C-alpha cells in the first residue's frame, strides 16, 4: 500500500505545475473568441488520471516557444472529461 503512492508522486508533482498556454474551459467561448480574433481553436481533452495529458501540460504546453505560437494563432480549450458537464463531449468525440 505504500508503494503505489510513492510511484504516483512524480505524476502528482507534474500535475501541480501550471502551463504557459492559457486555456479556457468553454468550447463555446473559445469558438466565439476564435471567430472574433480570426484564429483557430484546439481542444486539449484531459483527465486527472491521464499521465500523458499531465506530461503534456508540464512539458509541452510549458514550452515558451510553443506557448507563444499557440497564443498568437489559436484559442486553447482544456476540457476535463471526468467532469460531469463533459458528457456531451465524450459522446460526440468518443
């Protein structure tokens, strides 16, 4: 029982780090903002237990060059698929 928390510790540390890419949590808001700003939008579907998602947030989205590019060209959306309000997205995007 002690081994599992120790194994999860690095992943929990990664999850605590914030990203440099500024995410909105509303797809509708992102679509409207992207249209207003003449940008594309992308959705980062995630969960609290998704290790690759947490790694991307700690490493990929924290990259200064990538963050600047995303801010200039996209409106970023982050949707937690474990959230009960995300059921429509689970069904729509499988």
